[in-house]
C-alpha cells in the first residue's frame, strides 16, 4: 500500500509495471490494480512466479537475459505508455530497467531493499536523458499521507474486499531440524 501511495495516482487508468513476482511484487501489483491502474504488467525471471501472476490476471514478461524489457514493452504499448514502474526485487539492475521502461518524466517507485554496490544501475542513460523520477517507497519511508495504522487498515480492507489475495503467493518450504 505504501509503495503504491508513492505513485501519487499517476498510474490510475494507465499501464503500471511491477518488477518482481515474489510476494511483495504480487501484493504491490494487486494493490496497484485495486487503486486504479489500467493495466499491470509483472516482470520476473522465474516462470513459476509468472504463472502465479498470470493466474491472478496480470500480463507478464519473463526476463531471460536476452530480452530487452524496455524495448519489448515500448514496442508493444508505445514509448509514452508506462507512467509508473514499481521495483520490488531489490536488484539495482532491475531499478535500472524500471528507469528505462517508463515514459519521459515517468516515475519509478523503488520499493526493494538495495544493498551493496549499485552494479547494473546506469544513471547516464534514460534516467538522465528522460528526466526520470525515482522515489523511495520502501516501508521504512512511510508516505506522508499515511501512518502505520492507515497502511494496516487499507491492507486489511483490500484483503477483506477480495481485491488482494494472499493464498496463491510463492512459498518456500524448508525442513526444520
């Protein structure tokens, strides 16, 4: 809810890209759709996670090391079609791709947790030339219009309404000894 709030309704009726089909990306994509995004496309490298995204009704794009995500999206939808990208993986390379996929002066919400060197993040490309805005939408940076209580309340409301589902999110089972 917090990451989508940082999109400031710019994604309403528009195409929003969510990078990452893990639990955070899938929840964020569902919330973006519930809050008014026109089309939500989820980008990930794992086919199993993209299958869950497709089952939830999202368009998907698999990153395979050869696909140019921005070129693919822009060819299919147009260079000015993506208003907002929300990066949920914590990968600086994905943050770079998010800056490439949005339109001129588009918005990238960085919801992932970025650690170490920013390998793969090139700010001299689209970020610089297209005036891309990148804003931190991580949970430690609560949107000014919200509080912890309002974020929790909105999350519960979206779940109770059925707009967001937890049951089909990716899970890992590990033995406990």
